[in-house]
């Protein structure tokens, strides 16, 4: 059985890699996930596993361990008022101010299993006007490779789709037994990538964005990691770009680089020039 010292070693390694801090209270649940992985992959003891983790060059192996710690609880139209603020207020503002030949770019970080970026795509199609006049690019990133593959597949259960308006559900989803498969056109509207928000090089390669959705990620980080992410988001955003955070996240506690605005029913953060 793995002990507390083993847990601390893995926790500290993953924190340096991802910025995610595993609290002591989650020790038991993490060990329950890790112990079967060690057994299934032939590790006779923790020492040999940790040596491979630290000094091995197998990125798939490290990705497997990262996948064990990520939380991917989401559904379509979660915090619906934020999508209303996006469609009714934020996007029209950007659309009006940008040259017509420029693409509006939206990043979902993390995108989890795809419900959030697909919800944005559904809202854009339902509104219709801006898409008729402007190219919009949707990018979804997540550190969990398995969850990115799930997002690309676009298959969801009844719980995930329960808040989708009926006319959109009927138009863009096909029932497959107990599951619902999203239309290929919607899947093609989002570019999903495996990426680590703490990896500055990977973030720079994504380019600049007008809008970032990052909901319910920062609550898993400690203060230092949150500040680092705040700087990363600032660098990723174009001038006057916007950030949507989850209700439990407060950018004002993390960074002074953004000003808070109440747009519609949503608190939104905008980059200072």
C-alpha cells in the first residue's frame, strides 16, 4: 500500500508539472486511483514507479498519471447566463470594433469533454447574425488526453444534454441508445488540443484570443499557480480581451491586470490596455 510519503512525492512532482495541488484530504482517493495503475502496469514497488516518472522520457506515461488527477465534471449550458452575456453583449462589442476581415478567436481552457465549446457553437448558430458576417474560431484545450478524445468523439449521456433547448437538441444531436451524438458540423467547429496551461511554450503556440472561458479550473490551483495563470491569460488575450471565469473563481484575488465588469447577469474580466 502506498504511504503518505509516497503521496507527497507524486503530489509535488505533479504540482511542478501542472500547477494542480492535491490537498492532503484527497490522499486516499488519489491513492485508490494510483495503486491499481501501478499493479496493472507491472510496477513491483513505488520506488521503481517514481524513478520512471521522474527520469523516464515516456510522455504517454506522464500523461496517464496526469489523467488520474484531473476532474471533468460538466454539462451543456452550465451557468447559462454567461453564454447569454457572450452572445448578447460581448461578441457584438467585439464584432463592432474589429475590422470585418479579422477572425474572432475564443479559447476554452480547460475544455474538458467538450460541452462548453460546443455550447458556444450552438449559441452562435442559434443567434446566426454574427456568424453570417464574421469568422469565429473556437479552440478547446485540456491537459487530460483521454478527455480531449472524448470531446472529439462528441457522444454524451442524458445528464450532459438535459439543459440544451429542445429545438437545438433535435437539430444537432442524434439519439444512439442511451447516448446522444453531436452533429459532425458542430464537432468540426471546435479545434481540440492537449495542452498544459502551465507550459508557457504551448500557450504561446496557441496565438492570441479575443475571449477566454476558464471556468472552475483555478479552484484546483494554489495562489502561486493562480497568479501564473493570470499572467498567462493576460499574454494570451488581445487588447481589451475578455475572460469568463466560474462562479467560484475571482480574478480580483489573483491579478490586478484585469478590470471587472457586470455585463448582463455575468461578472466578466477585461484586459487593461
